[in-house]
C-alpha cells in the first residue's frame, strides 16, 4: 500500500491483481452472479455503472457509480467461495439490500422503465429519524438479474423531527 498524493493517508492506492487503482470505498461487496454478461449489461447499460477493470475469462468485473463500488463475479468461473452447503437459488442476497447514493434517481428510473425492468419498491420520499432530526431519501429498490436488491437514493436533506 502506498500513500496518496502529497502523502495523504486518506487517499490510498493499492495493488489489486497487479493493477494500481485509486479506491474510494472502504467496503466493496462482491456479488456472485449466474451470468456475467447479463449482469454486466444490466449494471452498465441500464444503471450507469462504469467498468473500472475486468477479467472476462473469470466472469469478473469491478464497477463504480459515483463513489459506490461493487464487484461482479460469475459463479463457477475462476475462484469461487461456494462450499457446496448452500444451494445457489434466486433470489440471491436474501435479507440484504445495497444502498447507493446518486445525485438524482430519475435518470435511473427512466432507464429501467425503457428496459421494461420492474421496480421491487416504487419511488418514495422517506424520512428517517436520526437523533433530533430526520434525514430524507427519495428512493426506490430494484432487483438485479439474480435478485440482489439495490436501493438507489438521492439525499433530500434534513428537517426537525415531526411529531408522531
């Protein structure tokens, strides 16, 4: 691991698979998918993620959308973490949804609509109590081709706690 520009420890560069990359996320989920091509098309063409790098022979891709990062890895190609004790059945990622902050949710909803891809949870404005204020999200949830739930949201700011 080397220091970032100006010796800044907050901007680490590290070697990943022989590639030096700037990493902004401290947690990067790796999603095991059944079809790398289908998943890559969904994440890039429809949702707008960019490919940081990939290893097509392994069905692997490292993706970024803004400061959100995730990895896709095709089941049974390359390295696998399958122990054979859990069946690989959809929907994957039961009980987990990945929250992804975006500047605006409307372009993603438009792309999903154009692709005729349904929403899992329709668009809503939701306020959550955080200590003495409420923070707002304009959000929706979509399931990827393997059933992983992705919650896209835009920040609506904060307001005083509402009674009730």
